[in-house]
C-alpha cells in the first residue's frame, strides 16, 4: 500500500485506535490501513480491529461481513418476544457497537414507558421553556441559575437600600465589658465607614506595626531635654497629629476595659471616604490603607528622632540588572499594597500562583522586576473580575465558586533581587512542566470524551448489551456474545490503564512543580499571615468582617462581636476556618485584603508586650494591665 500524507484528524484517529489495544498488539500502520479501509470511520475501524481484522489485503469496495456473521445474516427474536428489536448485523450504515449502544438506550427507555399518562416525577428545571427573543446568554442558563441570579440581585438591591440608613446599635454599658482580655472591636458610628475600622484593627494585629507605633514619640520642642520617654503634649495638627491618633487607638486596644471603641475621631481626621452602594470595598480599603501606611512611614523615617532606614510598609522594587553587564542603575519605585488579579483559572486560584503569574520574572520586554529592599509588612488587595451585574459571580469562570487559597505563610525570596537568576530558571522550568500537564490533560480528554462522546460509558453500555441483552438461545449466539463482551472488557481495561498512566504522570509533574521552590536558598524571608478582611457580598456591618491573629490565637470580628475562631463543635483553634472561608462565592465576593508580616521567632512573639513602651497620655479611661496572651 502506497504511503500518503496523513491529516491531523487521521493522526488523531490512529493514536486513539492504537491506545485501545495492548502495547504492541496494533501498530500505527495497521490502524491507518483500517481507517483507510473504512473511510476514516473510527467506530467501524475500531469494531473491525476488535474482530481481528488487520486490513492486510485491503481492497476498495463494500466490506464483506466477518465469517462468524455470514451464518447469521440477520438475527431475529422469537415471536414470543415481540418487544425486542431486530439487529441487522451485516448493515454497513451502522456498526455493531453503535447498534449495541442504541439497543441498550432503547431498552432503558422502554422501562420508563411501560405506563402511559402523566409522569409523577418532579419537572426538571433544565427543560423549562425560555422565550426565544431573550439574549442567548440568558437562554444558556438553567432555570436554577436564573432563579439564583434573581434572588442574589434582589438580596443586593435590598442591602443597598438599607446600607446608608443602617442605624448604629449601641449596646448597654454592662454588655460592653471586655471579657477574657480578648481583642477589641473598632466601631465607627457611621455604617458606611465600617470597612476602615476593620483596617485599623487588622494593623494592630501586626506585631511590627504595633511595636513601631507604641515606641514612637512626637517631635519634642526645641527646648525639651533628650529624655526618650518624657511626656510630651499631643500634636494638634499635621502628620504627627494623625500618627498620634493611631497611637491613641492602639494604646486603648491594649489596655481598655471596654470590648469596643469608637474610631470616629481618627477616621474624620484622615478624611475617610464613606462607602456607597456603587463602591467596591477592596478599592476603598486600599485607598484608606494607603493613607495610613504613607503617614506612618513618613513619620517614622522623616522624624529626626526616629530616623531609620527600616521599611515598615513600603518595599523598594525595580528592574533587575544583570551583575555581569554594565547596565545603568535601575529606576527604583516603592509600593506598600500589591494588587492581585484573581482570574479564576485552575492554575492561578491561589495567592502564590497568582503572584508568579502576575509578576513573572520574564516580561514581554525581556526585563525582570524584582524587590531590592523588602518591607516588614506586605499587603495584598485581592481584585476579582467584574461580574455581569453587581455582586454576582461570572458564569463560566473556572473557579467562580471555588474558594481562593492563601497560605498561612509564604517566602518572599523568589521575588528578591539577590535570587533573580535562580528564580528565573526555576520559573522557566515550572512553565515547561505546566505545558506538559496541559498536553497530558488534553490527551486524557481526547480519550475519555472522544468527539464529544463518553468513550468509557459507551463501551460499558455495549458490554452490558452483549452480557445481558442480546439473545443467547443457541450455542453460537452465546459464544459470539461472550467473545464480544470479553473483547470490550479488554478495551475498557486498556483505556483505563492508559488514563491512569496519564493521571499518574500529571500527579508526578505537579509534585515536581510544587517542589521547585522548596529550596533552602529561597527560604530565608518568611512572612506570616496576620489578618484577613472578608466581604460576604451584601452591604452592612455584619457582612464585612475580619480574621486577626493575636497572642497565638485567631479571632473573628463581626461588628462588635469578637470571638475566637474554632472548628465547628470543637474546642481546638482552627486555622482551616481562616484559610478556607467560602463567604461570598455566589456574589463574586470573599476575602479582599491580606496582611502578612515578617515571621518572628517564638521568643519574639512571647516578649512582644515587653517591647511596647506606650505614652501615658495616649491611654484614655480605665485600663487593663498589658495583655500578653500567655
């Protein structure tokens, strides 16, 4: 047979046929001959291959039926069983495998049609009639999805109308007594400023921030003595007045007897923007946090008494310069809050993968951005794609309703300038692994869903037909049925083995990818999660809450209520709740701000309170002794 060029479709069919049989049983040339013999009909070629046909003497023209079929030109069922069909086993229009599957489906259908009349089953909403003049996107949604979308829209519309009118609930004083020295809730009177109170509470939970604020002192008058802990009058205006306001809030969070504090004065002084129905809490939070971090950093590094090169919030980054080149000095920039775009893909549904994808060492221009001077605190604003209408997750997004993952701790080393070349090489290797995983996944899908048909289900149906449906009245019929069932079982076993080998390879590659950055050289700068701000979707005080880590425990703050985070029906503190909160999935919402800070040693965590030197004038009202949490 003369060899001719083979098309991509023919090549795909050849690979599918060879994968059906045991290794070495059928080679590519035999599979191609069978396809040529049967006009590139994959099902007919597969059937012939199962029958032992290898197309060794292929001739164009009508196919002759196999020898064992010629003695049974047509198989008719006994007259006593009129409900069974007649299968023409010599027909060229349809293969026996197709006939078997069709027979299996029709037999199953007849079982549901034994009685006539109205069905007593509940209606399937997926079959509901939809007006044809509606947009195609609407018609594509199931009735369940449309009902859910309408319910979400109504819920959001109700929350919008109530949001700005939400009244401040002032609890009786006896209910405001601080219990168990737990963290304090910060509550603005105005509901539309609630997000800003959560930001200040989150900053207090960061040890480096609390220590920097507690040990800060206003600039003393020119005539003052150089006593570090002297009592100085609070600043009345300027940036130091803002700093002192934060200091006062933090000091009272440390010592106050009450379980909640008003933050109206400090929010007013910062000119905090109230949230409206059209605002995004993530954007408002980034704006407010940016003001606070800039003020604190400017005061700490600008005041001559507190001058320091130490970076609390703002890290320095720029283009990586090859140490072997004579390139110019990189143009450096500063950033305190990193915006992380969540695209909802399988490969980037966690924080670290998003960062690697978003800040890849190799940019289209060939440059590489790296961090030259890291900061003690790193903030991440999680930005989700805009939904089709306010608050509702985008249909069709791979992970629109999957929890976004963020770790308890991560390492900043792979983004640092000193590790730029190593990180670049590992990232390139990781991309190659990801491409191979994608290729294997495509190969697996091509086997399992061949031409949009479930190959294994079809084979199972055909096997069931030959084992349980086809007549076995004569020895010849029984022998034929057993032979076909055995061959189909072997085909299924071969396909399942091939699929398993693909899955095992994918697992191995994913493990390799995850271990690439598990390098001691890239594990020197660890950052721990300190706070998470969450939006459930609707607007209101109880729909915005935070998780904060204080004194070795995780705490959840919802409005005025601060409770220790525990597993359901369990007394053990659970980080799983914090790291896997599913809030807001149906609204396109969820966690929107993450605060990480440099990891401290266990001893530094325990002795934090001993390193805090608060100004006496910053304490207002009755106070508690310092809370160590141990």
